[in-house]
C-alpha cells in the first residue's frame, strides 16, 4: 500500500518540503557554512536529493547511483569549505522535513496504513543513513586528494591517517 504523501514525493509534487528544510537550516544558527548558501542553491540541492529519493523508493536508483550522487556532493561542498558536520546535520534536517511531510499528509485509518507509514519512515531513514555514509566518503576523499596535492604529503603518510577505502584508484 503506497501512501498518498509518498506518491507526492515520487511525482515531485511536494515543493513545500524544500522550503521546510531551508527553514530548519536557517533556524539552526550553528550551521554557519550552510547558512551562507543561497536559497536557490539549497532548493536545487533539495530537488536533486528528492529525485534520488524518489528513485530509491521506486527502485530505479540503486546504492551505486545513490552513492555516486552523494560522493560528488561531499566532494563539491568540501571544495567550497562547508564543514562536514554541517553537511551531515543538514541531511538529518532534510530527512526530518520529509518525514514530517509524510506524517502530516497521511491519514492513518487502521493497522495497514499505520504499518505502511512505519515502513516508509524506516526506508526513509535507511536512505538518509546511506546518504550520510556516501557524503562523508566523498568529503574525506576530496580532503585526502587536496592534502596529497597541495601539502605534498606522501600517500603512505596519508593512508596512515585516512583509513578509508576511497573510490578513486591510485595510478
């Protein structure tokens, strides 16, 4: 059983979620880097995330596609100087905005709809946990590459401190 509020997200017919997310970012005064980003860019990011989320729910997007999207996002915002902690917290706020939309726009009539809502929220959490994983991976990979290039540290020294298995391949 698919929830109407989820169908809205899949169809791209829930633009209020993006504005809700931006409002949450603006209210979070500790997100100094994220608050420097303009509303149009944040809306664009949110729309892209919702596109990937819709694909996740309809199974047209797998972990590889999703991972590539969030790795690139992590790299881009690393290069812009946005703190990793703010990126991951902003993804938490986006998950919260989507969940609020789902809960507020779902009429729970009986156990089947309640279970459908719970299952949808569980899948939503899974999506955003994976998003955070790949976002962090991309951010760290970009940090590794920038240090290696700009600070002239050897790969051996860097791998001593960066224990992750990055997506790039060494030459």
